[in-house]
């Protein structure tokens, strides 16, 4: 199944970042954008992101329209927040509507999540803080018998942040320590490739792609994906140019580990080069992903 992340401002009725309605591909309405995604073969939509403390009522309308269009839903969550209570909905109140209605449209939920990070401090402390939180959440989900899985994501290395999840090894260590059937991994392919380029001191993707892969201990735990290319403006660019990401190589690695979940495009449309209309870059990215995955 192919998925597509829609940026958080769109759920709040804000469709513009750099140019008019660029967050919905310069479409006139979000409904038109959803229909174009569906016509191009997308069957799952991810909320990017749904903060714990978000005003739930602001998101409900578009969430319901996504379901009414026949899409499944995934969620890009966030760890920050101080909510307390006995249920998962208590500690993640903005998920209440989704938890109350998802079983009419799909048989399970996946939430991609980053580890705690900070501008300074100890990576080990952030590791332990992330493990403690996801143990708590997965325990609640298990007690409530919710078919919800958390997918800890590998992040891009940033010199201004301390992040226990900015390496493949760091993500595996946390997931192994949590040791829950409700916790797996989101493989962010663009972040992984970006880190490889940094390690090789490359300023842009090379013509001959770097074919390194994450360790098998990582790949076998992948339950979700974030897929984007690298371009002049950094990550979250389209896959229009082959050099932007060794997509086909990565998809084959997942298939060898019997991955059967969503292949989710996580693109930031307002970062795209303007050499093509936004929807052409989007359609080309979807088409390349379809060919890599082997769907019609």
C-alpha cells in the first residue's frame, strides 16, 4: 500500500507556506488534492504531525474526510507533552476521535514517532526518557487491547541537537530495550541517506548512489516508512531525479525482510524546485514508488 503525508497546517485549514496553496500542490481545495492522490494510487494518508496537545476539534473535519474518501490513516506523533491519566487517550488526547472511530475504516493504527531530543544534554538520558515513555504507552495500549503500534523513527543528524535516534544503532537499542510487540521502527529513507552523505562529506547525492543498508536488526523491525529524496533544499524533496534516493535498492531490502506495510511518501511540497508544477513532481514521485514496489 502506498501512503502520502499531509502536513499539519492543512488539517488546520492553512494551505499556504511559500506560495499560494503550495501545501496542497496548488490545488483549489484539499478535496481536489486528495482525489488527485487517490487517482495516482495513494491509499493511505499520514497526519504530519498530530501533537499530543493539539486542539482535537481542529483536526476532526479533515480526518473524517480522509476516511470518507476511502483512505486509511496513519499518524506522525510527537513525544512532547505532560498529560496524565489512566488511558492512552488521557496521555494523548488529540488521538481521541481517531481511537473512537478508526475501526469503522481500518483494522489497526500506526504512529510514527521521534525520540526525545534537546539542544544540549546527555544522549543517554534522552535514550532512557524515550524508552520510559514508549514502555508506558505500549503498556497502556496492551491493557486496552488497542491495535496501535508505535514506530520509532531514525532521524537526521543535526549539529544543533542531541538525539539518541539520529543513528540506526541508536534506534535499534531503544526498540530492543522497550521490547514490546506494540513498538517497531519507521525507516526514514531520506534521513538515512542524508546521514550517509554527511559521513562521506558529500554536499549532494552522487551520480553513483551509495548502496549501504541499515543492519538486519533494524530492517526486520521496520513497520512503517518515510520516503523522500534529497535536493538543493535538503531533505523531503521529490523522487523525480533518480539520484535523489536509491529507492529501488531500499525497497528490495524491505521486501527481503517480508515488509508488507505502507510505503509512505513524506514530501514537503513548498521545498520543491519550481522547474515542474508541484503536482507533476508529486505524480512522478508516486509513479517511481509504484514501480519500485511493483504495484499497478
